[in-house]
């Protein structure tokens, strides 16, 4: 990235930069990330290290995403600005939106969540079972920093512009939000006895969040605000799962 790309602000009036991204680029990111994760996991299994969910697997997943994004950047000869960078700190207020967004989603999904007898979300269960300080710190850093940055680059930075070329701004926000929710439904344990309800609740909740993230991308022309909103949401959920909802009272 050139120095000017790091310091020059994105103009909201200009809108997101036009790109040559395609849906196939989104697929490429995931294919490359699967290869990177597979190679990394294969090498790691030859060691005697304890492979933590958040101290190993989550950074490896983020590395796979990063390699996939670089592959797309090189393929399209795109600047990082085309992905919605740089991150502008004037949008840091987005961190504070986690509470009202979570309340909104909780209210919207109350009819579904009331039917669940237990959680079968693999990430949620992993967070609740953390038993070491190192793993807790790794979980916080990964979920609040790594994942928001990588997922916003992929979904709002790449997929949304790719969809915009075909279905316009509104269609791209709706489409990327739906795909975002569907991808997160893969975190549900396939052995769940309430699979249908859990998928509906997960896709519905993440879809509502992603609508705000997509709007922020269109409104500001970059992914800075979506990243901060995403980080605030993830941070709030992580605190509640690690320490209990009463920590926010």
C-alpha cells in the first residue's frame, strides 16, 4: 500500500471506489483460505503443541483470508482503496453501537431464541469453555480485531462491490448481508437437534447486523465504520460470554 493510501481520507461524497471485483473473487478467497488452513493444520499436527481454538485456529483462519485477499488484489491489480481502505479513526464511535444493535437483534429474534433449549454454536461454546488466560486474551484479540478486519475486507470490501455491479447498491447490501448470515450458520453444530431454529436465528441475527454494516459501507465509501461497528458488536458478545451478562450492568 502506498503511503498516500494510508493517510488520505475517503470522501463520503465520492462513494465506494468502482472496482472490477467479481463473485468469483469472493469464492477464490475462500478456496485459497481453505488451502492455507489445510497446509497450516497439517504442519501443526506434526508438533506436540496444544492447538487452541483461538490461539492457533483463529489466527490460521485469518492468515488464510489474508492470503486469499492478496491473491484477489494481484489478480485484479486493484489498490487497497478498492477494498474500502484506509481505516479512518474518525469512525471509531462505531464501537459504541454494539449495545443498541445487540438489543435490537435480541428483540427481533426473541420469538425464535425463546424456543432454543441450549446453544449449539461451536464458537459460542468454545468461548464459554475457555480455561486459560492466554487463550482468553487470544480469543479477545482475534474476535474483536482480526475477524472484524478480515470479514469486512471480504464481505463489505470485496463481495458488496462485486454485487453492486450487478444488482445496484440496495441489492448489494441485502445480498452481502444474506451471504454473511449464511456463512455464520456454518458455526452451528451439525448434530444439533434444533438445527432449523438455530440456523434461522443465526442467519436472522447476523443479517440484521450486516444490513447496518452494508449501509455504513455505502454511506462512507469505506470499511472503516463497518469494522468499528463489527468490532463493537463482537467485543460486547465476547465479554458477555466470557464473564456473563451481569458484567455490563
